[in-house]
C-alpha cells in the first residue's frame, strides 16, 4: 500500500468546535475521494502541542537549540490515507473534496508545522480500529550516511521483538516530492495507551532513540499517538 501521512498542529486560536469540524473533514475523505482505500485519523493522546503552548514564546527553547531535550511537544491531529498506487494518490491530490478539506485545515492548523510523508508498506491496510498508533517522522542529518540510516531502521524494527507490548512496527522512507516532506516514518501499533507508555519507558526503546538522535535532526521530530479511526 502507498500511504500518505500528515501530522497537524492547531493554531493557538483554534477552539473545540473548529477541531471537531476538522476531524469530521478527515473522516469524510474516505467517502468523498474515490481513490482512497482506507483512512485513519485521530487526536493526540499525550497532550498534543498543549505543553508547548503553555510556555510563553519568549521562554521556549528554540528548536535549533533543542538537541539535548528533543522535540518540545507532540502534534495534535493525524491523518493516514492508503492508496493502491501513485495514480490513486495523484487523483486524491487533485480531488475537489481534498481541496475543500485542505482549505479548512489551513485555517485552523499551523501550516508551516504540518509534517508529511508518502511511504510504501507491505501487507493489508495498517488500520486496527480501537488500537493505538504511535507515529514518528524524522529528518536525516546532512552528515548521515547510508549505514547510519540503516542502523536507525534496524533499531526500530528490532523493537517488535524486544518489547512485548508492541504489536507491530513499520518503517518507511519518504517517496513524496514536496520540499517540506520528512525523510523517514516509524509507525507502531499497540493494544492501548498503557501498552504504548510501557514501550516508551522500556530500555530498548530509549536505546533506539539514542541511535536516532545521532543520525537525525532530532529536535525537529514530528510525533503523535492516537486511537485508530477514533477521531
């Protein structure tokens, strides 16, 4: 399957009613765009960008100085759309329904922070309603070489064997052409939020993140955890 993943961050002024309308728009993409084979979306379960917004702008650590502390907050809303092939994704990109939903999202989300990846994965659609999805998007360091990138992919794939609460892990490289696209996606599935929290606190997971931090622009990581197909 070819998946389009996009993570969004709310504007400071976006209210709960606008957030609900935005999520309804994401849900409708599965019905209004004929080339979409499956849709998954949801709101962050770990606080989203709230912890960032609670800190005054002049007191926040700038992202370009945040190597030691990592990403300052999670994103707020995720969208995952599956297609049979590039033709299906191209059809979606010019679909009027997609355009309408995109225009509304631009009015309630911080467009400059939207994180996107188009990536391939094998097997059936990775949507398990009721489960929890943890998604992380990364940008390679300019100095990262192929062996180092391979080590990052291998470190995440190994977590499926070393952490019992992880149901599955998929790692994909971006095939999109936008200059704003991220480079790598890690897509993990769990039975529930408790299992996710146990994994994030596991020594093996922390070791994997250390490998990632050495090869990526870690402070620019885009991440979110949400209940699949929940809104």
